[in-house]
C-alpha cells in the first residue's frame, strides 16, 4: 500500500470509525457475526491486498488461476477439488519445491507460498464453488466475500450467468465489492457473433445486479496453458493488462481503503434494518397490548353476562321455594288443621318436606356451578392470552439479537405468570372465599353464627333457619285462641314474613356473589397487569434506546460517507 500522509490520515480515521462501529454493534446487542464482521473489517486494513476469485465449481477456477499465474499451482478436475479457501502469496521455493499449505487461524483457510513475482504485495484467493455440492463450500465462499478488495467473478461460456451466480453477485453488490467479470472457456464460442452475444448477456446480468457495468473479459484457460509459447490467449492478455492497472500502487491503495468502508456500510445497514424491524415489532407489541386490554374488557362483559344467568337460576330456585311455601302456608293455616297447628315439631317437619324440599341441595349445586363456570372462564382467558402472545413471533431480521432474546424472555415470563395463575386459582380457594363471604353476610339475614360454614352446608343451614322461623310464627298459640279472625291474620303475616325473608335472602346472596366475582376479577386483572408491566417497561425502554441508536447510526453514516468520498479522491 502506498502510505502517504493523506493515506495515513485516512487509515487512522477508518480504524477509529470501525472501532466506533464495533462498539455501537455491541451496545445494540447485534448478532455475533455482525460484530465479528466489523472486527474483521478493521483487521483487513492491515492485511495484504486480497484479489478473490469466485464462481461455480465447473467454471474452471483452478485452471483459470493456474493459467493466470503461468504455473500449475492448484489441482484441477471435473469435480469440486477445492474444499477450502487457498490464499496464494509470494514466497520462495524450499529445496526447489513449492512450500506445503500452511495452516491459518481459520481451519478452512490455508496459505500457499509460490515464487511468482505478480503476487508481490497481493494475496490471490481461490474459493470453493458458489454452487458446490457440499453446502459448507458455499458458506466458506460467502463468508470470505466481505474481506475481498477486488473480485474476479468467473463464469463459463457454456452456461454463463447461472442463477447461483446471479445470487452471489447480488451479495457482492450488497457488500460494495469491486468486480471484474471473466468468462472462461471462450474457446467453445466458434464465431465472433457468439462471443458478442455471451458478452452482452453477462454484461446485462451484471448491470442488473450491480447497478453498474463492470468490465467483461472472455478468456480460455485451456488455450492460455496450451499456447503459452505462441503468445497465449488474447483474452488473458487483455485481462492481465487490466489487472496490472488495477493493482498499481495508487489504485490498489484506493481499493484497499474502500473495501473496509464498503463492508462497514453493509454492516451498519444491517443494524439499521434490524433497528427498523425492532421498531415495527414494538409498534405491533403496543397494538398487542391494546388487543389484550380489549380482550380483558370483552372477558369482563362475558363474565357479567354469565353471572347474570347464574343469579337468575339462583333466583328461580328461591322463587320455586317461595311458591311451595305459599302453598304450604295457605293449606296449613286452616281450622281443619288445628291438631297439627298446635304441634310445632310436626309443622316444621311438614314445612321441610313440602316447602323446603331439595332447596339445600339445589343451592349447593348452583353455588358449585357458579364457581366452576367462573374458574373455567378465567382460566380460558389466561390460556387465550398465553396463546396470543406466543403467536407474536418477531421478524427474521432481529433473530439472535439481544432485543429478540430479551423480548422472548419477557413473553415467556408472561406465559409463566398465566401458568402460575392457572395453578393458584383453584376451585377450592374460590369456594372457601365465597363461603366465608356468604357466612359473614348472611348472619343478619338468616341468623347464621360464626364458625366456618362452607358452601356445602349453607343450604342446609338456610333450610333449618327458615323452618325455625316458620315455626316461630305459631309460638304461644293454643287451641282456644285460634279464632276465625285470628287464623287468617296469622296466615297473612306468615306470607308477608316469608316473602320478606326470601327477598332478603335473594338480595343478600346476589350481593355476595357479585362482590366476590368483582373481587376475583380485580385480582385477575391485577395479575395480568403485574405480568404485563415488565413487558410494557421493556417496550418503553427499547423505544428510547432505538431512538438514541438512530441518532448514533446517522452520525456513523455521515462519517462513513465523508471517508468514502475522500478515499474515492485518492
């Protein structure tokens, strides 16, 4: 590299920019490979100029390189013979032999020293085919692409510009690589018209992918190797002249300085795309939170409708009891039934059998049904929330970023809260709470005493209390006092007391159930808010971080554009 004060200043500033880019990527939690690419771009500034040959395995890359160097350095064959990246550098023979391949820090990259003056100051890189049968070959080729200072893109005259070559060239354009197009096996083209047709086809394809028209050279490695003594292949002579111009000190320095900057532009662009995808994800997450709130409100409305239906069924049970009790009172409080009337125990027994009947069991079943339906509906809501969140998968652009990992962990935490809620909110717990509230509230209605009454015995206690109240209506009565006027008044009083008691009972039970439903719904909403709060704080924090990162990225982009302009003027 031609190191002048201008170049030295550019090198210093490039290193500073690449260091800032690397620190920016680390701070943003970028994927490890992006950080590694930024680190590699800085290392490239201190390495030899890399002239990289790429193309499909059957394009004849090894033959082409041997012909270009004028010596059989690499093995040739009709199958993929290069299973790793060979870096050819200038070096002297030892005991008249070429040196053996040297290992490097990368197990898939080896260095080969050959005594060819054309390689002085240049490292010629032979890569596996872009369409190699072994997938690892293509990974090696694409992974080495960001390090290239100049690409010799080799295609074959018998099948020029294939789909895999088009894709690879598009990748080269993303990394801003400088490309020279080479069409090998030009000896297969018999007429000038055929040669021009292939040249035009390759130029059009390269222009479409690179958005510029790179030079295209038609060569024949076979003809160059066989006719070296007669001047060789005309296409090779033109290519060598172009390479000599490109690899002169000034142009080579410009390319060497441009390569890391172009790599930095792609790396920064990748982070900007990830940040844009993260912003879109956060916007969708906010919409998701809004959807969850709408779901919660719909759930409450559904629960209220369910509660109204359950209370109506409880009311019907009490109305049926009231109708039976009305009928019993009307039939019992008559003079013809005076023998029974003076026997309080007999009256109570008949009242239990005819009026109360199965009321205790029916109330118990209704309470159990209400609890079952309440717990089931709440659990289904939590399961729906969990499924809804799990379906919120982020786009592929932010995969393996810290943003993606943190967000996934929070969503998993919300799902875990739902699972804990399902495990904690059991029917037994809700039953105990509802029973305690019912016992406390009904003390003044039906005379229940303290002492841990449960749902299963509330109906029975109700029945006993109602029977006792009914018996009390007739306390102190004697046969002689049962007159024609007194008995109808007693019957009317009993009916009024019964209706008052049933009304109080209905209102008390409804108030208890509604209050307990409301309390449990508040607890469920609080659990949901507690579970969602970290996610909400994450969204707010990430929005602020991404806003600050956008300012940093804009600053880096400005520095990068300034350096690229200066390097272009070298």
